């Protein structure tokens, strides 16, 4: 196992195995100084404990940065989420982790959803990201992550002198990308290109989102939108635009394509869409950037509000206040210490965790 232990954690790793149904799973509890940890349960046949540790640490920093009274953890179930006995595996997992429920609250992640969280809760293990009918806040329907990105965009825009006629390119037209497109469009911005896993489309004068959404819902792809030109995945990232939204996968921008990126601002909806050393190159070019764990925290903020018994309005209010304050703090720290926004954000988040660790 290739895990580096440092001043934050991980606290412990719970391995779960049940020979009856071949459940193999693990929970990495990274740091709980700020309170019971929130972090998703990833179900994938190739999920590894190292990957889950990386995600658990990201949750420690994201939750602290967002000032949530929660630590960071994550779990992995080693199975294909399309298999027939998914419910049985999830329920077995729920019973197995009940003993650490004071330390860990599972939530949805790749391969799991709100129904899985309801199964976990019905086994007597608390979880977040529940269906509306049993007290959950529907974060995808609410567009929580997209809303947080818009809040980040508003503040970041104040650090440069454009507002009118902004053009937007979106990589990833799923839950996060689509809602972000809609919300930016409501702010008067023009969405000129989008891509999903099947390919991309470009239209200089702007895409009509109502028509695009109809096409996407009907055909399951954006590429069938008729009034546009096709664009390859790699070319989409190099279109000249004001705002580039990354809402698909890790490592979208790398050392290979960083020189060709012509956007003026990047909104990181995805987790780790740009490695830190590549972000440094972009910021050196003068591009405005905000690390993923600062800008895309809207989802986990909503989960924390749900756990505390709050409403949708409470969640929006908290997202707005938290992300606006954090973007300002990160921009100021980055400028005053002449470091990248990621280094600034890491310092701020780590300080919050370490100061909480004095009391436990
Ligand atoms: P999703 O599966 O709904 O959407 C992902 C989209 O990316 C899909 O449209 C898919 O077709 C597209 N895609 C895949 N590969 C692509 C490629 N090479 N080029 C262009 N598009 C591609 O997922 P989501 O919930 O929207 O999450 C997107 C990212 O944001 C993930 O990395 C996720 O971890 C992260 N994230 C999501 C949330 C949330 O609230 N859902 C919160 C924080 C972070």
C-alpha cells in the first residue's frame, strides 16, 4: 500500500470483507478533528485504497476550507456498480461500517446515488445525500455544485475588468456542467462550446441551451445538436474564451496542452482537473484560477446542511457566503505571499485542521 502518513493523517483504514457475498471494501478516515467526517462511497471494480486515500485527504481539506464542522474520509467498494447484487453489497457494507458511524458519514460518489444512501440509512447507519422523501436535499436537482461555481465566478470576475459578453466553453455536460451552463447563461454569458464523452460542438454566436438540452435528453449526446460545428475533445480546451468550465475528468489540462489554453478564467467543477504544477503554469500566464476544493464545494456544503436538518434555502445561503469569502481569502493570500492559489488554499485549509487538532 502506497500511502504517505503526515501531520494530518490518515487516522485509520477500515478493511471490510464478507466471504458470503464477496464484499470487498475499505474506508479511509483521514482526519476527524473538526467533527464526524463526510465523504462519498465510490463503487468501481478498479477502486484502490490509494485512490480512496487521495480522495479522503481532499475531503479533509475541502470540508475545512468550507468551514464545515466535519472531517474528511472516503470509502470504496470494489465491485462493478451495474451488477445484480448491488443492493445486497451496499447493505452489507452499511452494517459493517456502523461501528465507525461516529467518525464517518458516507455520501454518494461515482457508482452510488441517493437510493444507495437510503439503503445505508435503513440499515441503521447514518448517511448524507438522501432522497428528498426521507429528508434529503436533492443536490443535483438544486445544482449545488454549479451554484458554488457561479459564486466563485462572480468574485473572480472582480479581479479583472470584464463582465459583459463573456464567452464560455464547457468540458463535461453532465450534472455539474449542464447546470453551470444554465446558470452562467442566466447571468448573460454566451455558451459557445460544450462536450460530453461522445464529442464536442462549437457555435460562435452561442448555443441555445433549451434546444441543446432537448437534444441531449433525446439522444444522450450533445453532438446531435444541429446548428453547430463538431469539435474534437482536445481542441475544445484550446478555444479562445473568457471562461473554461472543467466538469468531466481529472487531468484535463496537462503539460502537453497547457501552452495552447487561451481561456482567461478556469472554473474547476471536476476534482483535480489540473495538476498543481500545471496550474502554476496557467497562473503564470495570467489566467484566473481557483482550486477544485475551494470552487466545487457546493455539493458537500449541501450535504452538511442536510445532516444539520437545514433547508434548500439554508444550503444556497451557506454556499454563497462560504465560497465568496473563500475565493477572496485565497486570492488575497495568493497575491500577498506570491504563491499559486492552490498553495494558498492548501495553507488556509491545513491551518484550520491543525488548529482543530489542538483540542482532540
Ligand atoms: P456526470 O457523470 O454527471 O458528468 C460528467 C460528464 O463528463 C458527462 O457528460 C460525460 O459524458 C462527460 N465526459 C466524460 N469524459 C469526457 C471527456 N473526455 N470530454 C468531455 N466530456 C467528458 O458527473 P458530474 O456529477 O457532473 O461530475 C463531474 C465532475 O465533477 C466529476 O469529476 C465529479 O467528481 C466532480 N464533482 C461533482 C460534484 C457533484 O455535485 N456532482 C461535486 C464536486 C465535484
